[in-house]
C-alpha cells in the first residue's frame, strides 16, 4: 500500500495551493479528469483571484473572528508576489478586484508549484471511504487503497455539481462527528414569487445599475433580470446575507431622489419612461399602466410612481466561511490552504 505524509482530497483552488505550500510527500486526489476545473472557468476564464481591499469584514461566518488569523497570515500582496515572481500577468478592475489574464495559467502555476513540493496527482479517482488508524488514515479509492499520516479535505461545497461539487466533505465531517453548519445557497441569483415573474420574463437579459439591500447590507452594482427573478453582481453579493423570509429591497434608480425628480418634471407633456435615467424599454415595462405623461398625472398616480419606480419590496455555499463577491472567496482558498500547509509542514 502506498503511504504518504499527506493526502489532499480535492484538486481545486484550496487543495492545489495547500499542496504547494509545504515540502513533504503527498498526493492530491480528485474525481475530475484534470485539476482546477472550477477555477479555470471562474470570472469568465480570468479568475478574480483576490481583492486589494480585503479584510475580515468581507466574510460571513457563524464564528465572527474565525477567518482573521488565516487572512493575516496570507495577504493579497502575498499572492500578487507569487504571480510576479513567476511572470504571470494580471489586471486590476473596480473595487480592488484583481483578475488573471488567463485563469488556466493560474491552474498550471499551482500544479507546477505543487509538483515542486513533492506532490503526486491522481485524477479520475473517487475517494470511497476514509478510516482513522493508529498510523493515520486509510483511504479506499477507486484506484485502490492508500495510507496517509494526515488528510486534508478540500472538496469544496455544493455550489457547482456540473463541475464535480459533491457532499463528500460534509459526509466525512459527519463521520468524524465534526460540527456542521446548515448549508444554504449564497452568491446566487434570487427567484421572485410567481406573481412577479411575468415582468421578469419581459425584462430577461436586461441589466442596469441598482442598489440591492438586505437588512443593513446594501450593494450598488449591476442588476440583471432573469426569467424567474434577478441576478448580477449586486444580487449575488446581497444573497450572501439574505435569510429565508427576509425582505429584499431593490432601488433601480440609486442616488435619485424620486419626489424631487417628480417635482422637477411634472409639467412635461412626455411619458415618464422617456425621462427616467433607465433604458427606455425597461422603464416602460416596469411602469406598465403608470407610464403616462407627467403633466396629466393625478396626485395619486404621482404617489404610486414614487413608490413603485425606486424600489420593489419582495420576500426572499467545507469551512463555515463565505466571502463577498469580488475575489474574496478565492483568496480564502489561498489563505486557508496556506495556513493548513504551514501547519502540515510541522507534522514530521
């Protein structure tokens, strides 16, 4: 039976980074045919690998301070230096977001780094079960059994089944009686109730700058209408904080004082949709029967417009850490993988 210092289950971002973060005989196992499958397609193939403005406040966890030590141990500048040392180019976009020019180059770099740290890889390999022994662990895999003194679970969550996401890590956590936080969708689009979907279907594919508010958390970025609700960066960020039954507030005209706007335009003999700072067709569909000449609008109709145009009121992802949209989750993969690697380096 092959024996390793460490077996890492999962060849995603955190597993690959952990493998390259310490020198020891190790093996990375993954049921996918190649490494970094999700990483390679993230960010439209240009993975948003970190964020310059990163801090613990960008993460959600039931243990408020849990992520702080890892984030302090491995900072955005640390990953940037790795890229620079290996002549990998990147670009900075809005809000401190850093993107690779090609995500596949990041994957190749992580694999090369891991191999230089004495890592074997086994792809198309399913880990079937894991047993704790006095010498460490025995893993039963589709390629046969192996032994490791330590095991790192880097299987990810449930968010992308099409790219191989599974509940294996959660099952192992249950097997060893580790505490598990209830899983729920996050960084995802929101689905409207049936009565609001017709207008979404008409607007599907259209986007606009909007503010999405969930409780005390507010995000002003692009909002995208889908056939069943809303998506886009503003919504994905807000979904991290949304809890079932909580109100989500949308403002399609952020920064606009609607009562003042109405007062300034109320004498114009033009339909409201032609005057609002929104794409015309979007304004027409959203207003519906309220798309009338402002000069002809009654006081009641003006009040209805003020209520309905700025906002809509509706009722609405292995570690218990989830970052906001903008490179924070990939950085958590690097930071948590790095810290595990530093600790594993001491296990001789």
